[in-house]
């Protein structure tokens, strides 16, 4: 190349090139804006996906919370029903028994409870003593049944008698008072 004959590059410009250069600058700016918009679009899409995921997690958490609340409410209802049944059972009239001594060999079986008892049976459990046979007895609250009991074959009277009644099939011990 001949450097002496070379012209500066600005000298080779013509007015017809200005619109081309302006179009180039606008195209570069449009490219830059397009790249930014694409990047912002990706960011927005990721945010939307994250938002959808957060909404799904929030929905699942609210469903779990509702399930737990329902279970808690069911437990509370069950507890109230159990407590009410226990209170009704505790306030239900019940028989209770005590043996009173009225003489050396004379006794009374008294119902000291709040309710009547039917089908009362006193078990002798095969002990060596003699007593009146008490079978299928009915006692109202506060009533008493006199009976006699004495030791046999040199053995003293027992310290405990065993009772059953309707609604109580398992034997219940009742203490016999001493002299």
C-alpha cells in the first residue's frame, strides 16, 4: 500500500453513508434492548415459576393446617364426649355396702350407696364359719338386712365377706368389723 496517497477514512465518507450509520446505531440499540428484554423475560418466567411453586407449597401447607385443625376438633369432641360419659357414669346412683355389728353374732348388711341393688349374694368362700344364707337379696339405698354369723371349729368369723349383685359380677370385698 502506498501510504502517501492514502486518504484518511473520514475523507472517504459521503453524505449518503450517514443514514446507514444511523441505522447501524439504531440496530445496535435495538439489539441491546432485545437482549435486556429477553433476560428480563427469563427472570420474569423464573419468578412466575417460583410464584407458582410457592402457591403450590402454600396450598399444601394450608391443606395440612386444615387437616390438623379438623383432627384437633375431632379429638376435642371425642374428649368432651368421653368426659361427659365419665361424668354421667360418676353421677349414676350406685350401691355401696358396709357391714355393721349389732351384737356379738348379729350383723347388718347395709346399702350405704346412692342407688338400689338387686340380686345381692354373699359368698362364704368355703371358710369354716356359719352364717345366714344371703342370696338374691334386694336393698334400697340406706336399707339394711340383719343376719347372724359365728365362727366354727374354733376359727373366728372372717374379717372380710365377698359380695356380688346385678351389674357387678366380680366379687367385691366388704370388711367385717371386729368386737
